């Protein structure tokens, strides 16, 4: 009962901080498991709280307790869209971060066209937090993003897809 995160999956908005509170009986921490080394709560005695973030942008950020490797969790930061339903050829602003990427980080953004089962790169290695696009194909588009170290291979996992319906 003590050696788990609750919830295991948390969803937070872009630019929002995350609180970790130790409700257990023993020492715990939460450390970034993406390889990006974005955060650590430090050691938390019960009932201490530590705040991390905000996280740099859309993605899924894995974390773990260094004392109890079975304790794992994820923070999901979704992509935002100015509109989730638009007429064909209309502008949509897609936001994957509340601000520009900090030094050493970039954003990768992919989209999936209606009728396709594959995501393809739309923006790769960008530092801007948003862009506009004018979808010219009707149907359900999906957009996802992640944060990546540059140079290096470390990255968050891809964010949950944001759907945009084009009519």
C-alpha cells in the first residue's frame, strides 16, 4: 500500500506545476525517468510535499522512486488546439508548450491525416511553442508532441493525441 504513486497517471495542463505529497509511512522521492533530468522532488518524509514544474511542453513524463523501483508513474501534458472542429481550409492554432523551449531542449510535433494509421513529422526540433495550420483534408486529424534533448537522444514519450475534426 505504501510503495505506489496515486494516481499512477496524472494529466496536467501546459504551464501547470505538479505537487507530490508523501502520504506513506517511509521516505520516498519522485525522479524524472525520461533521461531528460527535468526534475526530482528530493527526499520526502511523510507528510512532506514538493512541487515540480512546470514541465517544458506536451508529452508523457515517466517518473520513479529511487528507493522503490516498483513505484512508477506518468504525468501527461496534452497538446492544445484553438478549435477542435473547423471547416476545411480554416486555420487552427496548435500549442504544444506554454513558452519557448529552454536551452538544450526542442519540440517534435507529429500529425496523422484522416484515414491514415501513421503519424508523420510536422515540426521537428523546433523551439517555438505553437504553430498554425490549415487542414485541407476532411475527417479526423490527430496531433501529438514530445520534448527532446538536443543534442542527445533523451525525450519524453509522445503526448496523448489531440483530435481535430475537419468538416
